[in-house]
């Protein structure tokens, strides 16, 4: 996991800060939590949101308020997005593995060429 991913997963923001950032009432954030769209960390019964949570909430708000998507639609879209991100990660790992294999093969061939002279 890279550093940016870790930073996005660190709990940073209290509900009052997130509600101001996203220009929604804190009750709206609680409702989205009840709907299962986010799962903020709890410290002494206080909700702490990560940057990833804020990004996700921002998407939920845009989908519902700007595009008129209902909650079931939001849930499907978020699941599809998560699956897409998982597939993208798998593809990047596969590409890294292929690149490493190609590099090793190239080095092996170079050694063979120069050792035959």
C-alpha cells in the first residue's frame, strides 16, 4: 500500500468539519452512515472521517443532489466503483509482474549474448 493510500485512510475530520466542507447538515452525514455509504472511525463516541470518507461522501452528495440518483442507485454505483478500483489494482500488479519478468528475461539474454563472444 502506498503512502497516499495510507494518508487517505487516516481518520482526520470531525463531523462538524466534514459537514462544513461538504456544505451539508451533520444529520445528513449520520443518515449516509446509517445507509452504509461510509463507516467513520469512532474515538470516544466521536465520529472521525478519513479523506477517503470525505471523497466518498462528496460523490454520494453529487449523485443524490445533483444527478437525482436514489439511494439504491448510489449503492450500486459505489459497489461498481469499488469493483473497478479492485480490478484496476489487480491490473497494475499484473503489469508490474510482467514488467519484472520482461526485465529479467532481457538481462538473461544480454548475459547470454555477451558471454558467447
